[in-house]
């Protein structure tokens, strides 16, 4: 299975030999190209530039990945690609290339939901989680808690009402003058901050519910920064307090979701899942409350082709097929997917 990811500003390609009992052992090769330098001058992703860069990079990456695995296109049994959600132009690059390759080779192609790819990424590890479990999908575009009864059987327990956690990281970093991409830079700076120097609220944790809202927290940071001496130590102190507020909020909501669902397994996926403080705090909460946390390796927290290859392989293995129409879904409800056992599209 060839997996192609082009939903935003990273071009990911992977080759996976489907092994139901140990999918991670079937990963043959994966490559990733990031457009960070391309968009740095603009302080954010420019959709048209992202699409053009996917056009330039995708096929060379496919050839590179095939060579790394010692395979040829004729060895492929299927092609999976991200069909949404994401940037329409970027998605169309991957979908068009995937459908063309599949048609030329006479193999099936299947469009994959980007967030389902993230949700299933921990299955690539040596000790993968088995449903039922709760998943925290937390990235630059998404912050949601999902109850997973089975692969494809998803119920959203909580979603973001405004800024996603990763988006809040990036915007907060930008307002404090940190370089693009701001989220990783802010997280690194937070390690130099002094505990207790600042404290921000834990949004929406003072009331029932599992939804997220981080726009007000961003405003708190802006006001604190503007009223401060804006020294390097103060910048680090504010970064630490901001990161602590985000992490504490996510942990509180995860514990609530696990209690509400009765699950004892928690999957963390998405770019913010690479945050060290979040990983440590959730592991500690699991030790205290009796639940187990599952993280993908750092390479598979951010967008990548391996998670798309895996999600596509699972659905093709369960008899799900799609016609040859090149179609993408910039907005796509995760709950609209079908359970893999149903054999439906």
C-alpha cells in the first residue's frame, strides 16, 4: 500500500505491507518533506504556494520511497491518499496523483480521512491500542476528543469552539515575536521559564462538558505580554505559564472523557501530541487514575504518509471500495465514516 499525505504544508509518502496483527512491522519506508521554509516569510501557510510545492515534490518523493523499500510501482497493491479535511488545492494534488497511479497500475485507490489517519497512527507501534478507547486528536487545526468503539465507529465527545490547541500555540508565539513555526519554538522556550511567575486560566474547566476554547487564553497572554518588561526571561515565563494552561486543560478534559465513556485506554495523536509536558502529564494522570496512554512515535505525530497508508490498508482489507472519481473534502465530518466491518463506503 502506497500512502500519500498532502493536506496542508507537508508532503508525506509511505509504503506499508499490510499485516493485520502487527501493522507497524509492515512499514517498509516513509519520507516526508516540510514546507516550513517556504512559508516562513509569510508567518503562516499560503495555500496556493503549498499546492504548487506538492506538485513539485510528490512524485520525486514517491520514487525515493519506492527506491528505499527496494520496490517498483508494479509491486503496489493499492494507493491511499488524504481526501480531507485540509486545503482544497493541496488535497487535489495528492488525490489526482494517487488516482492516476492507481488507474495506470490497475489497483484500487482509496481516499482517507486525515484525522482518522492521526487517530490510527499509534497502531504503527509495537504495542498498539485496541478499541474501545478514547482519542485526543490535538493539532494545529483540530482539538477533539473522540470515543472509538471500533475502527470507523467514532463519536465526538468534545471539539474546539474556536482556536485549536496547536493554533493557539502558533498565534501566541507570533504575538510574542517568536519565529515561525511558533508552536515548537514556544514549547522549547517554556522549558526555560520559571514556575509560578505567571498563571493563566484553564479555559472551560470550571463547568461540565468536553469542548475546548483557547482564544481567551491567547488574549490573556497578549495582555500579560504587553504589560510586562518584555525581557527574555519574562518571555520564557509567559511561555511556560501558557503551556501549562494548555496542558492542564487537555489533561482535565481527557480524564473527564475517560470517566464518561468508561474507557481505560487513551490515544494521543496529532502534532501537539509531541509536546513533552503533555506526554508527561498524561502518563502521570494515567498512573493515578488507572488508564493507559498510547502515543505514536514523534515522526508520526505530525502529518505523514504512514498513517494514511495504514488507514487505507485497513479499509481496503475490509472490502471498502470507492469509484475512480477524483474528489476531495476540505471539510469532512469524522462521525460520517463507516465502521470497517460494515463493508460500506
